[in-house]
C-alpha cells in the first residue's frame, strides 16, 4: 500500500497528522537531511572565511539557494546516492561535491566534509533541528496554551469552588485560582527549560581534531571549532568522544516530561470537574458521544490528551536514559534512537491541541458549583474554630469536630444553631454567621 494517513503505522503520521505535521520540517528524513546540508554548507563557508579557498560566485550562489530552498526532490537525490554508498552522511557529501562540480568549483570538492566524521555533522544537525523545533514550534504552542489557561483563570477568578483534598470536600477555593496553579507550574518549568544549553560535538573522528591538526598544525582548531558551532547558535562541547554527550539533550527531554506531567494533571482535574458537573461541554451538530447512549457528551479531548502525554513521556524517559550511555568512544545505538526524537514531541503536540480544543468547549455550570457549596457547610468549621482560637475559646477544634465529623447532614441551620449555643459575645456570633461556603475562599495573589 502507498503511505497515507490511512496506511501509516504511527498515529502521529496517520490519524493525528494535522496536529503535528509542522514537525516534518525538523524530524522527518527530509528534515534530517536538510539540517545535515546546512551544517556541511555552513562549514564550507566557514573554511572560505578562514582563507583556505575562494568559492566562485556561481558555486556560492548555488549553495546559498540550497540553504534557502532545500527541496524534497533534492533530499530524494541524496537518498538515491545513499542506495549506493549505504552511508547517509557520505551521500550528503557526494551530493554537495556534485553541486560544486556543476558550478565551476570542481577543484574545491575535497574541502567538503574536510577533516570531519559523520557525527560532527549529525551531532550538529540534530541539536540545531531540535533547537529550532523547540523555539519555533513547541514553546510558542505551549505558551499559547498557558495564555489560554490564564485567560480562563481571569474570567473565572471570582467563582467560588468547593475544593477536594483526598477526594473529600475541603476549604473552598476559586475556579480561577485553580487554573492559575497550572499557569504558574508551566511557566516555572519553561524558565528551567530555557536555561538548558543546546550543545554539539565537533572535533573529528574521536573529538581531538586529529585530521585537522595533522593537516594544518599551526591553526587553532579548538578556537575555530568553537567559533563555527557558535555561528550555528549552538555550544561546542570541549571534551568528547566521537559523539556528543547528549546530557543536555536528555535534560531537555526530562524538562518536557515534567511539563507533560503538569498537562496530564490538568487533563485529569478538568475531566474530574466535568464528572462533578462543574463544567458542561459545548456540543457540535452531528457529533456523537456514544454509539449506544445518545445523551452522552464525553470529555474525549482531555482523555486523548492524557493518553498521548503518557506515550510521549514513555518515549522521553527512554531517550533521556539511553542517549547519554555509549560504549567507549562510540557505538551506533544513538543513531537509531536520535531518529525518533520527534515522535514524543509529536504526541505532545497532539495532546496540547486536544487540551486547547477541550478547554474551548467548557461552560461553567454555576448552579451545580453553588449547589455543592451549599451542600457542604461543614467546610466552614475550619474558619469558625480558627476565629475561636483567636478569641482564646477553649478547645474549639474539638467542639467543631464533635459537631461535624461523620455526620450525615450539617447545613447552614445546624452551623448557626451551634454558633448560637456558644458562650461568646453577640458581636462574635454575628462575625461567625457571616462566613459561608461561598465567601470562605481566602486571599489569592493578583493575576
């Protein structure tokens, strides 16, 4: 069968392709080849800058056009070369040599890939593609979600809400503040993510610039290597084997995994609020909630998000554990693993898009929220006993515990009857009676 959204094995490239197709440019086979081309071409330009040779104008123009508009057809031409070489990076090298041959620079072909090993290209191309994907796709998408959450939090900031600790009714909060919890958590983790550097390996077969140094021993290849990698927007690791350490890449994976756990927590909380009927969901004409129960409007967006976040985190866990471990100066286990770093990001994108869709359907059910508050007057006993402590009333906690713990029904009337029976001033009784489940929401930082 021909590959299509119907025949793709992975749901990322099949059922959910629309939610993650922008990642093609970074993590597909085409994307990997494109970034290899960028590193190889920029290295040629760098060597020209250091006066090793002079590129003819026609060749320079052709190389710049390659950087600005690398096509799927050109990537296929490289794959055709690979069919003979059985080596992916060598195929890129031969492709570029052909470009020089065809553009008046045949005598310069041996400067392509000069002194390098494949991992100088891969371990620069992959972190560069990863950096661009995070900065241009992932972070804007995540921050848009955080912005959406903050917008909802602001809209709902004054709605009192019965809290639940250990699944039991607890001191009231506000709906807006509960959503701000997730905004703060996401923003905190983004700050940590931004401090992780994007690092690369560039130093020849085993990291010591052996070939560079033996050919041109007077040149400061360490300084130049740092300069070249810096020009790509990356940081060069100073002491490497044939491959990059991947420790910082693993740190990125772990940071995204933590963020995904926050989003998973959000998914489950909103799902639960829907189950409590604190939220209704907007319906769309023609949609079906169940194949047999016509009344159902299922919280499928939050369930979809939870499932995809779980898949993403399982993959991120493997990536962060595997990549930093290699035998001696190198083995090939990192190669196949690196080709999959876009997959967990794809599942993360699917999850974020599902969350956005689900959040857009939410309608606050004020009647149900208020009814649950009204049905849970015992939550104000904390307030009453705290004020009684302030007034040095003897054993207030025990008195309220005797009133409320394990009782079937404690309503407003029972609370007020208890207050009336206390040996306290009329002014204090009035103060206590002003407390309700709806107004006992504490004080919250401004947002």
